[in-house]
C-alpha cells in the first residue's frame, strides 16, 4: 500500500494541515491500495493564495510560451502513459486495454490540442472602432469526477492554463492517484510555481471550501446534477462564474432505415464502456415498433459478450455498485423485462454489476428517467419520428445522444430536433476539438476545443 502524505501547492509537495487521510480502494477486489491526505479548508486557502500570487505573471506570459509549456506537459504525460493506464486500472477498475486507449490516450490528444490552440487563438480582435481583448478570468477552482479521472483533469486544467488562468484542482476522492501523477508531470515542466495546485480531499470539505472561496473567480465542476446545483448556489452567492458538466440520460435513436445490427452493436458497446460510468452514455435505445423485437434480440446477444472481469470492469465503489443494483431492481418492480443480466452479483470478488438490458421500458419508468451510471441499457419503442423525438427529449437531461439512419442527411434532420449538446451521426468518431456540454440540467458551458478555452476567458472592449 502506498501512503501519499503531501499535496502539490505553490510548486512543491507539502503535507496537509490536518492528519486525516482518504483510503483508495481497488474496486476489482475491495483492497485498500493507497492513502492520500484529506485536505482541509486551510489547505484550500493556502492553494488559492498561491494561485492568486502566481496569476499576474502567468496571465502576462506570452501565449506562445504558455503553448510551449502545455506541449511539454503533453510530452510528460506521453512518457508516463503506461503508468497512467496502470494507475487508473488500479483505482477505477477499468480493464487495462480501455485504460491504455481511453484513460491515458484521450488526455494526450486534449492536452496537445490546447498546446496548439494557445499559440493560435485570437486573444485580440477588431470590431469596428473597438479592440476586444480576451483575458484570463483569474483563479479557477477545478473539481473533477472519478469516472474519467485524468481526462476530466486535463479537460479543465489545459484550457485554463492556455487562457492564462491559474488553477487549484480538487480531484474525486475515489480516484486521486492519477491526479497526483498529473501533478508530478506538471512539476517536471517549467510551469511556474503556483500556476497549478493540487489539493486532495472530500467534496463536502475541500470541494465546498474551493467553490465558495472568495479568491476563486470561476468554478469548473463535473459530476452529478445534485452537486452541480449546490456548487451553482455557492458560486451564485458571490456572483462567481461556473462551468458545470453534469448528468445525462442520452437517447440512441435508431430510425427505420438504419443498419439495425450495427446500430444496436455500437449502442450496446457505448453503454458498457467504462462499466457504464459515462455521463454521455446512450442509456436509452429508441427503436421503431416494427423492428423492436429484432433490436431486443440483437441487444441481448451483444450484451452477453460483455463478461464482468474481462470486457467490463467493476464499478468504482461498493456504494456505486449497490446504487446500480437498486436501479435494476426498481426497473423490474416497475414492469420492465430483463433480457440480459439482472441484479444478481457475478461470481468472484469486487464491485461488479452484471451488464443488464431491459426491454418493454416505457418513458415514465425510473430507469428511463434517472441517470443510473452503470452497465444498464433500456430499450424503448416508438410509433413514428414525432413520437421518437418526444421520448428522446422527455428527460431533465440533454447531454449527448446518437441518431442512426440510412443516410447522414436523414439522421442530421432528426438530430436537429434533439434537445442535447452533442449528437453522434451514424457512429460518428470522437472529436477532441468539438464542444462538449449539455442542455437543460446537464450543465452550463462547454468543454474541449476553442469553445472550452472560451470558458476561461473574460472580455474587455477598448474604444478608439
């Protein structure tokens, strides 16, 4: 077991003010693998003060130099990619192949994109007789989730640094180890002391202290909608900006003209990825009534390939496992039909949930309305395209989704009817430059690409 006794503040590793610790558990076997300091409000204050002191110098650093430092950070992450993947597998439970490809690979692309954007972004523009300046918003409090523990760190820290902001990061308490590794990578670059700071701790203590600290100018949070509302309220009391990436209940709409076997196979894979712990997962599959039985049969067969401990890892904690199983039991109680999986525990140890597919799901059921955050798919039928659009939009969320059709034009026409921030057309590929964020209760603001950089800027107009 590794015992980490320090946090990264003002360019050095220093012990926490208090003596509390957080145990990090390997969800594959339930064993404690490490401890990290449980940071206090005092630790947060020290980190924020360091970030404020470093802000003027970093904000005045030429964008080309900021770009060079981000490129160096990307190189450090690349050099330690194998260690990153192994660390995420140990603390999150993700299969190593997925950790290598996604948890270690995607942050490299995102960090690299901001290294390029920092050097090319138009931080000044002319509008009529005005020069408009896009300046850093200030000190950023970044609070990240456990499900993509490095990607979410990079998706916040990289654009903030590119914009000229300084950062205090509070990672999720379930998966803090890769954030410490990230801090080591920052330390190995020439990013000045105080520009990036790391405080590990519990959400109600360190997270709340960061969100309400008067020295923080913007809070960027990814997590549940309930916590996002709390952070929004804390920030609103100080008229402080927020960027919130919250929950989702995304619809995978398969139109009658679509390649049904492909759409179903990709849809099931999407839900099972990362053990279903993805806010943008297409957890509702919508199929026309005439092809519904075939889709259920295809999904049942596809789900059988996702064996716990092989293609599907455990959930992050016993708490999360029990929560997901509770949703499965509730789906059964409300009349949905289990065609794959169920609430029973798979063989072996660890916080596993059997990948589950429900048929005969109706829009008002709990499993069709609430974010489950586990390997659970609900298949719903629709009468026509108007009915499909109504069902797809009938949740409080609007984060992502997918549309499948015989040609892209037909799929795009339907996608325009969806109240959601991102839609994949006929299996569209991930784009690290495309804006990501939600409508409705899925959040405020956007991450990734130039839109993500804009979140960390404020605007000043000079008239001549």
